[in-house]
């Protein structure tokens, strides 16, 4: 099939906009599924993880291939919940176009803005589908107004709805000037209703006016009052959409099967193929300033990005990749440039939800799953060994919340460890570490729901009933002043001794992470021991100094030192640097940093005072308030994560269940002195408890 006939699309939306239902309908009408699965029946095809079916939310984005009017469409499902922001990021990284879904009643929700901004960051062209037009309170033009105001989307309605709420029966395509209604699973063309003719004419004029801004031919015809033919309009609309100058907007009700056929047509008509997106640019593996270009052609060297790992009980680990150039064949040797490892391609699968079709080859634009990859993880580049390059990785925000997990019995310890390892390979925003001091396994992630689902998966997928502690905040440690230390490590034990001596300065390095600078002159410390000094310091960074949290934003400058011909060794310098760093750190007025979240709350006017009062009590700051829709406000602000446990329940209570919120990680800031004292005291008490 020619590449022009391939569409790699994602469907992104706020929770409850009907995304999984819409995807189900797309799969049903393209013949992938024989029976319609409903989210509320817990039988949706895309949601094949047990937790997704129980909770009615999509967690892991799965890739599914289907066909429509001799076009191939790969659909990448993405979750709408902010705890799974990494899932959205990794999907946006590999799709060419996106369908942004909005609920006709609730319009632009906080999470819609987050996903929209992520799509802007990856320059993904999109069309919009206003769903749930049959619901009470549905308002197509109001949603378009919100898209314009809050998303800066330049939305252009390509549909005029026929009826609204319980009278909604179909829509009119304003370019073709054709009206469609939907009965059962069938699309039926009807004459344009007389009472809507003026509205359709007006909507078509708006499309022409908008496109005249980007297309000189249309501009000329428009200014001379001449008719613009449909083909020219469609071609110009496609170009403007791909260049992200407009967002065409369509409408329907997926649950009632209304408008889904037209949405499939729109995906084919207006979203880009891999050739429209053009070449992908990667960096040279030796000199990152140098770039390499890969065109979507089989003739170019092979290059692909791994964007997802799923552990499948039947075939083992599946590594999902998006191929940008070249051809992939079973048995082929490829190079993982991120890990500097060779991999052999075992089986190549195309996925239809939880069905699989084995293929021998895959080419540019394809999204396939590979079985038997040993080293490749999310975000890795795999490429032709003779022409290596790095493709841009996937942005992974830091994990901000921690939980202690213990196996029910000592016997299950190994089982728990293996399960957590698999889960952390699948999900790069989920981390596992073992605390040597307290002998506890600590897991960390993006939010309470994120970890709740991990615990759930341990139970159902891996059969481990883990016992869970209270959630706690993942603090960081840093320093506020500089200090120079002169430290000598000398041990004499029987035969060979240990000798190392370092003079170093450590100083704050705000927002730049850890930096190590070597200022040794004249071989005072031989060059082979310099990496040992750095490794010694780095071993302290992970375990912390004052409270066992990772150390960030510190610069260590190695100034001087001495060594011994016989007694100096790699290990001696590691130990020396680690002790020196710890001692210096304690002299630098160390502080704890806490994660602060960006918070957005939508609340009816009646509860605004209570909501703001509650946020203030949680050490939060409201930055802005704006009218969100009639009778409701949208509050934006920042609030420390440690004050937000149990917030969902509290907000429900304050607002009689009518307010909703979303929050995402913003940045780490220093903890107020009085709060820091309390936190350290509490940690000290916990340590004493566990040592008893």
C-alpha cells in the first residue's frame, strides 16, 4: 500500500469525553471488531487490562491497525488521566495526527489543555470531534468558542449539527453541502433541511474566509465573489490542518453511532500521512551537534523508535516501535544506539487490540510490536548498525509520590521483585528502589491513582497480594551555601593499605542537576582515579545525606589531592570522595525540596469560598481565576504535594460532588523551615520504629 494511504493517529481527550467508546466505534465500522464493546459493560476492545475494564478508564495506550476505504489507519489509544501523562507523551511522539475529543456538554476541561499543549510541543496536526451531542446541555458553538479562547486552536466548524440534545439526528458537511442522518449502524444521506440552509451557507463562507488567509487562489476567488469548488477547498483545508493553521471541527454521538463514519472520512481527508510529515531528524551518536535525516522511504537506512513495552502473558514482552525509514525483516540484526547494543529481530506482529497478526516485514510509517527484544526500552532508538543515529527521546517527568510495599510472606519476596521489575520496564514513570537501611521496597510514581493501579496489577496480573504502607512524598535534598573540604582516607590493615586524599568544593547548582568539575593540576591525582572520585560522589547522590532522599542541584569541584603509589586504588578514592562529600554537604546548610503541583479546579460559584479556603490551608497559592462556563469558575494555582493526600474526597465533600480538579508536577521548591523540622522528626521516629 502506498505510504500516502497510511494514517498514524492518536485519540486524546479529557476523562469521560467518550474516547474509548469512540475508538470502539471506529474499530467496529472499519470491521476490526464484530461486536460493539461498551466501556460501561467492561468489554471495550482497547481496554484489555483488567483495571481498565473495572474502572472504565484507559491506562496503557495500545496500538491497533484497521482499514477504511482502502486506507490503513493505525490508532494509538491514549489515556486522559493526568497520572498517565507519560503514556500521552509517548503516544504523541510517534503519531502523525490526532483526533482531539471534546464533550459537547463540558467542553474544554483542564486535562484537554494539558494534552493540547503536549501536542503543540510535538507539533502534531489535529482535527476535533465534539462528542455527546445528544446529551442535555450539549452546545456545539460554545465548545468551539472555548477551543478558540482557551486552546488558541483556530477552530473551524466543518459540520453543522442537525438538532441538539434529544433531537440530534445527524450532521451536515459544510464543504460538500450534504446532510447525513444515522439509524442503527447505517449512514443515510438526506436533503439539507430548509431551516438550516442559511446556517450551512454561513458556515461554508467561514471556511472559505479562513482558508483564504493561507491560499492565494481561494483568496482571489473569494475577493471576486466567485464560487470555490469543493476539491480546491478540501485540498487547502488539508494543507492548513497539516501545517497546524486551523483545527477542523466535526460533531456526533459515538455511543449512538452518529457521526463516526464522517469522522473516519475526516481522518483520511485531513490528517497527514507519513509522507506529509516528511523526514525525521536524528543526532549523530559521536557528535550530537551533527544531525542525520531519515525520509519515510524503504531506500533510506532503517530507523525506528521504541515507544511502549507491554508484558503479554501469551507471547512475553512486546516492544512497540514506530518505523520512520528503511525496512525491518525478521531475523535482521539492528543496533540499539541508546543502549549501544545489537539486537536480533525475532517476531514482528501487527496488533488488533488483543489479537495479533504475524508479518515478515514492516516499513516506513508502520507501528508494530516486536517479540524477543532483550535490551530495548521505551524511548530507545533502533537503527541500521552501519548508519547509527539517536532519535529524540521521550520526556519523562520525575516521580513525586512513594509507597512502601512488602510481600505477604518471605516466600513471595522474589515474585514481588520480578513483577515490579516487569512493571518498571513497561512504564518509565514508575520506579522501584530498595532501602538497605529499613529493608523495604519503595515504589514511586506520578500520583495516587498511578500507584493504586500498579498495586492492582500486582494482584491480578502477577498474583502478588502486596501489603502497602501510607503514600509519602518523594522529597529531594540540596544545599544553600558552598564549602571546601580537605579529606584524607588512610587505612592500614595487614598487607596492602588504602590511601586517598581529596580537596574539593561543593556549591549550589540551582536547577542544573549534578555537575562534576575536575580542576586537578599536574597529576596530583592520576587521571585514572578521577572517575572513581565522581562515582564515589554519585553513590551518595542516590541515597541522600540528611534524610535518605536523592541529592539534586549540586556542583562538586575537585581542586587538589594526593595519592600513594602502592596503597591508592579505585576503591580508596571512591570511599574517600563519598565521605568527603557527605561531610561537606552537612556544612552547606542542607535543605529538603518538596514537589509542588500545578492545580486546576473547576467549581460552581456557590462553593468558591470554601474551595479557596481549603487550598490556602494546604499552603497553596491561587494564581488566577476565570469564568469557566455559566455559573462556574476555573481556579489555577500551585500547591505542595504533601498537603494534597485525600484531596479528591475533601473536594467532593466541600462541593457536594460538583467540583473536579486535575494536577500535574510543576517543580521542586525548598520546604519551609518549620515544615522541614516536622518532616525530619517524623522520619527519625519512623526509623526508630523500624529498627526496634
